[in-house]
C-alpha cells in the first residue's frame, strides 16, 4: 500500500516509516501539518497515519479539512492523549482509528491492514465523470458528449488527477508532484503548456469549459 505518515517526532516518524517499508509498503514521511495536508491532497494514498499534535496545523484540524474537501482516505490518529474524550474528538474529526502512544509497531501494522480491508473505504472508481465528460480508467478511454477524445499519456494522467479531485483547486506544485513526479520547481511552463493542450481537446470543441483557472491559485475541474 501507499501510506503517508504525518509525524513530527524525530524518533517516532522514521521508526514508523521504516517499519512500514519493511512490511513491503511505500511510505512517505512529512513532519509538518500544513505540508501533510498538501501531500495528502496532492497524491493518492491508501492510508494516512496522522499525529494529533503537529506544528502549523494540528492533526484534528488536518483531518477535518481533508474530510471537508472530500478526501476519504482512511486515517489513523496517533496521540499521547489517552482519555475517552480525546479519542471521541479524534473520531468525530473524521479519523477512522485511534492509537495511543507508546504503541507496538505490530499493532499499528495490524490496524493499517484492517483499515485497508474495510468495505467501502477503498472503493476504486473505474469511471470518472464531470458533466458530460467521462473517463474510463480500465479502457483508457475519454469521451465528452459521446465523442471520443484522444489524449497522450501525460494528458490522460493530468486529466485523471483533476477529475479525482473535482471541484478542488490543484496548485502548480501539486500537479508537478503528482503528474510529473517533480518535487521542485523546474522553472518551465510545462504545467501551463499541458493544461493548454488539454483544454484544446477537452473544452474548446464543446459548448462549455470544464477546466477552470483559479487566479493566483491553480486549476480545477468544475464540480
């Protein structure tokens, strides 16, 4: 599985990341709440492991923001707070499970596996839609108003990313990381060029535009 660990403790974070990798998972680690929020929305993860006390944005607020934005990725909250009300707060914020520190890694691994098996949490859509636009992920086919649209592989990936986050603004940085696997600014207009090409195929031949530019922020598919 692909797992995001959001933990600022210098011992716990690397320990959990290393353990997950030993279990055969792909595990990313970030140590800041706002950075974790961006990462969780920019990439597709199977499970999120989130510390409750984080710099810049606490774990409860992070989960609430994700759920409010429509991100349903299963989340396990880690915390040193063991009171019943603390656990209730975490679950009501949108966490799917709650684990009190200190914990045995084996228990965390078992909870991660249980979340991944839970019905309904990991439904994988095979067809994405926005208005009269339809993307069939199995057949790798895109149509709008019944008309098939030929896309290059990178254009397909860019459109898929936007469709999976319909109605949510995707910044240039998010798109570079998710579509091009670039974690730095290459000082080129590669994103703008591909958006323009995508619009020429998906929007211009039709009556309405689906790909929106949000000035000063990024791009989104109309929800």
